[in-house]
C-alpha cells in the first residue's frame, strides 16, 4: 500500500495531532520542513524563529523515537524548496505518492496554499481546541453582539472548570474587578522558568544568528522550553510560584520587570507543546487545594478557555480579509520607535525594549501601551498587525489578528470590542511606575511637555466623534469634552497635532 504524507507544521507539535491520529505509523511518512516562506513572510523576532525551529527538531526526534518515519527539511538543506507546498511536492515525488494528510493550519494563507496543491490533501479539523469552529459559529449565529463573556460561560459549562452544581464557583462568573491592582517592585518575586539550551538548540541559535541577524530582536540569552517535558515543568513552576498573585497583578506594569506574575506559557500553548485543558485543570487543581485564590484561577482560566478560544472563532468566522479591515481609515505609518528608535515616552520605551529583548510583553502592555498609542495616533492597522505578528514569540495569525485588528485597533468596527480601548495617561500612571521616569508629565494636560496620551486621547475622540458619540459607554466622555471651554479644547488639539507632526517628521518624541 502506498505511503501517505503526514504534514506537521511548526505550531502543531502535539502528540495527539489529528493528522498523526489519522495516519498509519507503519507506512506513512511525516513531513516537517523549516522553510524560508515561513521564517520570512514577516520579519519574525529571532527568538521566535529559534523557538519554533528548535521545538520542531526536538519533536521530530521524539516522533522517530516513537517509530515514525520522518522526512525533515532543515532550513539550510541544499534541496530545500523554501515553501511548505514545495517540500510536500518534493517528498511526494521521493515517496511516489499523491496523498497528504494535514491538520488544518491556523492561518488562511496556508489553508489556501494547501487547497491549491496538485496533490490530494485532506485537511482535518484541529481538535486541540475546546470549541470546534462549527460550535463557535452555532453560538454566534443570530447574535447582535459577539461578546466574549457569554461565550466564556458556555465554555465553563462545557468543560466543568470551576463549576459547582451547574453554577460558577463562588457565585460569580468573573472576578476581573479584583484583578486590577498596581504592582510594586519585588526582588523576591519568581520569574518564569528558564531552560539552558542543549546541543540541538545551540545549533539552531547559531543558524539564526547567521541568517536573521538584521531582524528586530535580541536572540541571546535564550531560555525558552523547546520540548513538551520542559513546557510541563514551566507550567508546574508557574502554578507553584506565580499563580497566587496572578489575578491581583495581571494588569500591572513595572519598569524592568517584563513578566510580573505572568506565566509565559502562551508560546508553548500556541506551539502545541501544552494543551489548553491540561493547563486549566492544573490551575483549577491549585485553587481547589487552596494554593491559589479564586480570582487568580478564574482570571487565568478565562484567558485560555474564554479569550483564546473566542478569538480563534472570530478569526475563522470573519474570513481571509479580516486582516485588511480598517473601518476608521487610519493611514499613518508605523513610527520608527516601534522598531527600537529612540523615544522620550517611558512606557513605550520599556514595552518595546522588553519586546526587543524577550520577544514578549504581557496583554496590558500590548493593549494599553503600544496598541493604545497606535490607535490614538491613527496608525494603519495593517502595519500594526504586521508588527505584532513579527515581534512576539507567541504570535500566530489566528490569535494575533483578532487581538490587534479587533480588540486593539477597533479596525473591525466593533465585532470584538463594544468600544475602542483608548485611554489617557492616567490609566498607565495608575497601573505602572512608568510615568515616574518619563520625559513627559502625565499631570500636564497640554503643551510640549504634556503626556502624549493625554492630548491624543481627546484628539482621537474629536476626530471620530460622529462614529462614537452615540455609544452608550462613551457618552460621559464626550460630555466631559464638551464641558471644556473652546480655548482649552483648541489647545489640546493643537498640542496633539504638533506632536504627530514631529513624529511624522522623524523627530524623537
């Protein structure tokens, strides 16, 4: 019987992958390929490239140990065609077959590329998620608003996580109100678990140093988990040492502390080294044992079975054109500071600096600092989307695009967020220590030395008034703007325009 090819992509490193489950270990050939199309379709952070390639090589070794035949193409192989489809065609000729089994990719461009191949490609559902895409579409059908909170409650009921006799534990579905405390610097706080690169990882790091030395981002030191065993140790470390304070401080930002109480498990979840249910059950177990408060456990579980599942549903429901949405018609170019250029804004410098060094920033840094600024400044959402996809180690389009196009930039017109996530400098000052060391004054409302977030906030609302003044959640904000005297409003707008003009001219802002 002719062998079939079994495609395993770099973010499908799961032993229970549907393509592997449908294959015959005795006759089929697993195809894994490091290709320039995937390392270069955006300028990925060097740490992300190294993480994916090392994890792929380790996973391929584990498959071989388990008895699979693996046709593996390394990036520097002389015969490497440079694309996933090209490598499938090459292996099809090598093994004299025309059949491919694949788990559906997490990006439309790869789904469409596989659909157009001159081979028989069977794309199976990716069942590593809690909700199927049909389930999500069924939930969304007929709803005027697709609010994550209601979807999340259905996922709690489906999984039984933190449920007691059909009701949410503690009597509430959501403890977010308790999760907004600013953090203080703590030299004794644990950090996410780090791992020493082995021989395989060192070989990959050397490759990445040679080939991607011009990409934005610092490659070394490199401490990510690259195997399932290491990822499980990282999960255990988070639950034991950081989960207890996760709820309280999940929105907090501290200069020089890139992780606070965050787990840094999203890269391993999105690679497939960890499963969402096993992570959530481990967190739930800690809560049941009294090792974590209810607001910490619920808040963490909500991010995975609520938000992560929800944005995946949105991405596939909205279709391939989702990343091109731009309902606010923003067209400003992404400023150079996003690529490490100098800035006097301490919050932007810290969030972007740690992004450069770690390939990571937590959700509030992404949403309320870099994302907030991009939205207020009117930056083209396609450029913002490409930046986020490029610079974060956990970024894959199915999860990144809805977070950026929908939640962060409101470019989808409110499918995800009922109002734009914009704020003045007051929010950043409340949730961080950034403002203490900033070149601008968060207390100053206008003038050259005022916090740019203060004036850009009002300018954004003023230029989009027609769209947002009827929003029931924003009426009070517009009433506050209207109560300012005309001279004050003019001064605010003049300060904002002057700042944007300096930024557009390439000056340090």
